[in-house]
C-alpha cells in the first residue's frame, strides 16, 4: 500500500506503509518526534485500519511532541506569575513566548483531532471489535483536554465539554466491551479521572472514578496470567498514586498527577 509523500524540511519519501512504519520507529529511536509524527501521520491518513503497533506509534509520536510543549507552557506560565514585579517589558516578552507555545500546541492537538475525526474514529466504529474505538475516543478526550488547559473563557468551557463527551463515549464502550483489568480500560479511567481533577476541578468525582476502576480491577487480578498482570498492575499503581495524592490534603502542583502512557499497553 502506497501512502502520501512524507516531507520534512528538505527530506521527502514516497513509499509503502511498511517504509513509513519503519521510519516512524527509526525516528522514535533517534528521539526525532517531529519526524515520527510526519511518518506515522501518513499511515494514519491512508484510509485503512491501523494495527495495534501503528496505534501505539501514533500515540507515542504525538504524546512526545505535544508533551514537551505542555511542559514548556507550564514552566513559562509559572515564570510569568513569579515575575510580575519586573515590569511590563519583561511581562510582555514572557506573554509573547507563551503565545508562541500555545500556537504550537494548538496546531499539533488539532492535527491529531483531525486525524481522529476524519478517519480513525468512523472506521473503528464500523469494525467488529470496539477496542480501537475506545483507544481513539480516549485520545480525542486527551487532546481536547490539552487544548482546554490553556484556553480561557467560552473556549475553555467548550473544549472541556467536548473532552468530557469524548471520555464518556470511550467509557461507555470500554465498560461494555473490555474487562476491568484491560490496560486500555484502566488507562482511560486514569486519564478521565485526571480530567475531572484538573479541568473540571471536581476532586470528589475524580476520586470516585479512579477508585471504582481500581477496585473493579483488583477484584479479578488473581485471574490474570503473568504478562497480563504486569500490564494492568503498572496502571493500577498510577491510579493508586493519584488517589493518594488527591486525598492527602496537600497542595498539588499543576501537572503533577499521573497520566496513562499508551506504551504500557494497547488494544
């Protein structure tokens, strides 16, 4: 299967799906995540179902390129709050740099959302198994949440509402299609609870959701084989860490809660 040309600066490649997947893996090993995005985006936009490996590559590529910008935005935002006494010139420089980061974040998040909306989600809903649909709706919720993190006013409310709807759709499918110990279902519960805590400012709801997922999985963990146990246990530990943090009464720094990394497991 030929895919669309991949262009990155002066580099261009037109090749098979296999070529693009290989180049995405190579770029990941080299920690060249912008290149990785371009290669795996060509595969995701080719009009066919993604394999489990391709879904994981797509998630990893965007998570890394967006994640480093989310971290940079938080650092600049915190600096802006600390440097108010340095006068309008410094504040203006910081605001301009923050706006640059926000535009980069917006562009990459909207790119992922377009891939999900225009192809991956509709195709996954038509497929027999709904594991991929859970994966894609969770990604949709994640990237709408990332946009909501730096949006303000009506835009924040709209993005938060859209993210909530995506997480809800993923949850409905996960509860009916996936086992309580499934890493994809647990990862969804983890990120959905983070959404309630950080975006909706609803710590009680976040704790209820995380605890329900944790308890449901723990009740059947002894039925898993060694490989299944390891994948599920890693996410259960993240759920437990967040619950401990959220119920400790401590002042929690924004972004300190744990989120699901799809490289821990994928449906």
